[in-house]
């Protein structure tokens, strides 16, 4: 079946939804969501949104400098300036959509400070800011007559000239996107969605790793689809591991213990109760995430431990419960009273700084295709993301994509020559175990060899092992009826390959890419 929409939005986090709301007055919007609307990384973002609001002590230059330092001077300064300077206006947009940020007794924003920030500039809603934003946007989306939400639908691949029988390579100068093939997970049918403009907002890649704070839908689908369509993907080696995910074996995803808890005064300790951050950085527990994650990784490896502790027992109990109600409740459900006992924590894959390369208008290397949010590489994060910069990046670049696509959409028409999906000669996979076991193997390979600390030998070993799984999976895909499981496995393998290849190509330790074979290049600032 062929469906036509002016705008096709693949992904339903803050990036996809805010774009949809900004273009819906111009035409019909399809919002594709592979589970339910709530299931996005945005929903799990506890920390907050970074923006200069208190101009008495803070200014754009300080926020720009903090971002450049965190990014190890690889960040694109034009992208950094864009996000920082446009952030306050986008905060107002969020408030207009119904987001309630916490305020103090004077009616001013109750600002937090997080690692790497020189000032208090994090707006938040208790310790569940992402959920507050997601809920507000969902309400606005559901009430808009021009937006159709397709829950439990999965994008398989984007449509380009390749589907018209034209050979497309990475050197083809004018690849165009005409929409996507999308699988209805309930009926098992694949429909052709033709669009004038397509936006990729599929989020991150955490599910490539064994332990992650991301929901398990974060299988890098958009990045893999764009890469297979010969689009440009960049900076994939920079995977941020959150240093403090709650250590509770069997939890997948891992529950996040927000960075704000260290900003609040939390102290990291080894299992015998000793502080250790003084050995690694003068900023102690408030050092940037990559330094803290490597320090914890090092302590765990040296001591043979599977976790360390975060201690807030010296803080006022009432204050702790008030500031971190969700964390308090989650830990209590596991029998840990954080006002009296240490919290067991360990690093987990958290955020991808790279992705589909886009310009300042959020345009990818493929015409008519935009990418926003964690699946996009805007250049803002460089080698490492500054805490709480991602939610604001998503709305600033969604706004840029909306403005640019509204200016250009009238130039485009639907390409009705695209053939419908053909699955002749395929059958259901004989055994689901082939897919589930391969997924486990990819997770193990990535966590063991392409994690927080890397080496040439580890990356080579990962490459050889992943190659075998890739060949097996491609063969299985060609002869199987299409399913979410086989597509996600394919995407995870593609993304693992990209992280690995770009890690191999970077012959230095820089930002989040830390390799024992190449010393850290001193910053280029």
C-alpha cells in the first residue's frame, strides 16, 4: 500500500515531536514510532536542559567555552554558537508547549550545575526532566489535526534513486530521499510511505552494548538506514558511557543515577569505602564524564570489582528525598535507602556524540533528508558531550530543520515511480534463536572490545568476530520475511561496524575515544 505525507518523521523523541509540531501547519505529517510514543531516550533523561538564563552571572561565551572544552576542541564552533545562542528562545517554546521547569521561592528557575559547566545553568523538572518534556509534547502532538501517529511501526529503509534501479554509491553527488518502506508490526505488512521531506530522529545506539541506560529500542536504526543508503556518518567512535548507572544485574536498560547527584555532593568510593577520584582529577567527582567513567573502569579492573559506590549519606536526608524522588524510590524498591546506604554504580553506554552528518540546517548529505537529535552529528559535541547539552541541541536543530524544510518543501513532489516492497521467495526465519543469539554476541563483542578503553588488538578482534555475524545475518535477511528483530540485528551490526571502523581510523586518544596504543593528544584550543 502507498501512503503520501508532506513530512515523514521517523522517531518520536523530543527531536521528532518538536519538528512535527513546527511543520504541521504546512501539511500532513506522519510520525513513525516503533513502540509507543513514551518509549524514547528523551523520557529517560533525568538531568535537564542546559541554557543560559541567569545573565547576572552567566553568559553565552562561558557556555560556548565549556562546550568546546568538554568536546576536546573537536566541536564545530559554528554549531556550538548556534545551539548556545538559540537555546533561550527554544526554552520559551518548550514552556509554551506546557513544560514546567522547577522554580525557587523567588519565582526564578531553580538551576542545577553539572560536571563540566562553569555556572549553574541546568533547567530541570525534579529528576525526571525528560519525562516532563515528553509528556507535554505528546499532549500537543495528539491534539494536532495534521499529525498522524503510527505506533508499532518500524522503518526498514529509506527510498532513494537506488529503488528506481539507478546505481548509487558514496560518490553519487545528488542522492535524494523519497520516503521509506515501513513495516506495520501488528499486520506484518510493509507499506511505502512517500514524502516530500523526511526527518530521521531515531535516537541513539545504546542497545549495541550489553549494559546501557537507553531503552532497548535504541538500536541505531536511522544511522544504519542512512549509511546503507550511502549517506555520510561521522564521529561514531565517540560513545559516551555514563559513569553512574545503578548496578543491579539483570536490569536492561540500567537505571540512571543522574550526574546532578554528584553536583549535589555525592562522593564516589570503592567497595571498601575509600574515595578514589583524587587520584585522577582535581575536580574529584565533578570531573567530566569520560574521566569519571575511565577512573571507575580502572578501579573496577584493578580490583576485580563489578561496581563502585556513590555516597550521599552525609547530605540532609529530607533534602535528598526532595531533590531525587525517583532515584530514592527506585533504590528503596531494591532495599537500598540512599539516605543511609551507599548506591552501587557502574558505567553504562549512554550517549552517541556522532551520527548522521548534518549542516547548520540539519540537512544530511542526502537531499530532502534531515536528521535531528542523537542520531545526528551536528558537530556540537565533538569528542565528548557536555552534560545536558543534548536535549537543547535536539530542539534547536529541530527548529532549524523545520524552518529550512518549510522554505523548500514547495519545490518537491512525490516520486510515484518507487516500487512497492517485494518479499517474494522469502519465508519466516526457521529459528528465532539465530537472531537472539547473534544479538547477544554483538553486545558482548562491543562491550568487551569497543568499550570505555580500547586498543588496536581489541578492535581487530572485534572486527574479525563481527564480520562473521555480518555475513550470517545478511544471508538470513535475504531469505527471511522481514521482521523487527532481523532489522534491528542488521542495524546493530552496521552501527557496531561504524563505531569500530571510525575508532580504528582515529590514531590518538581524544575525547571519549581512549586507546592504550596512542597517548592523548593535548587539546588544540
